């Protein structure tokens, strides 16, 4: 069983602060995605990274894929209350493209 | 566009009862997935399908069965429900990005 560990599990910060969420695996990803989920809804895709070392930016969110394609990070600059939610990484492993495994999740609360 | 639709949205079962969750997608996607989400555990893959007539086991398949008789539908069955199957179930379809339904909240007493 391939495991995707996210850290931290919970994060409560003040509006305007920066934060980083990590996603780690012992196996190599063929691609990795980050999703955001709000209460009562299904997850929604934020970004897909494919190439080792890749960095993608989405407004105040910066996503990085590790050089060895075993880890990824999500950095939020100047967090806002609207960023509150559950952040999930999801990986497709080499040799099992169709199977998508999700991480344990990071619950973020941004306090006004 | 409806996207991914799950029915029912809520269900309460007694231990030992059976039920089927229906997932329907209108995006002509080949891949479909069933996940369960428990507090603090993210999403765990139950079963998935890479096309009509095909299914495969995920990480936590025990106690569940699935069928994909039509491309647009993916059914998740519980033959004999147990309290450990109390969870929120999400269906998704995919061509790369996963599109999720709104979830089905199941309680087994």
C-alpha cells in the first residue's frame, strides 16, 4: 500500500500569515495534484504537477514538486479567511496511472 | 451540466442491511472511482474502474462490491452493512482531473 503523508494535519493561523503544507511518499509519483475541499462538498482541483522540480503559482498559492518526484509542498502567502478548508494532495504512481491515492489531508483555518 | 451525481445523499442503515450507492457522470469519462472519507483520514480508495465492464480494488475494498455495466454509471454495493462502514462516500470521474460528486453520508447503526 502506497502512503501519502501530509503535514501538518491541522493548522490555525491569523489572516495575513504565510504557511506551508507538505506531502510526502516513499514512492515516486508520475504526477501529483492538490485539491481543496470545503465542508459538505467534494474536493476541487487546484493544480497538477508532473515534472520533478516544477513550480506552479496560482495567485497567492505556490506549488512545488520535489526533484525526485516523491514529495510536494503548497505555500500560501498572506492567508485569507477564504483559504479555510481541507487541502489534499493526490498522487498517481508510476505503473499505476489510473489509481489515484489521496493524502491524509491538512485542515486549515484562517482567523480574521 | 450535472457533472457527477450521487444518490442517495443520506442513508441510515441497520447492521446487516444491504444497499447500493449510485454514481452517474455525464462527461464521458473512462475512469471512475469510489472513495470513503472519515474524520482525519483524508480520502481512501475503495474501488475504481478504467472503463465499462472493468473494475479494480483500491486500498480498502473489503465489504464492498462495485459494477460498471454502463460507462456513465458506477455502483457501490454494501451486501451486509457494518458500523465500521459509517462514512461519507465520494464518487469521482476523471480524464486527468478528478471531478467529484457531493458525497453520500451513510450511517450504519
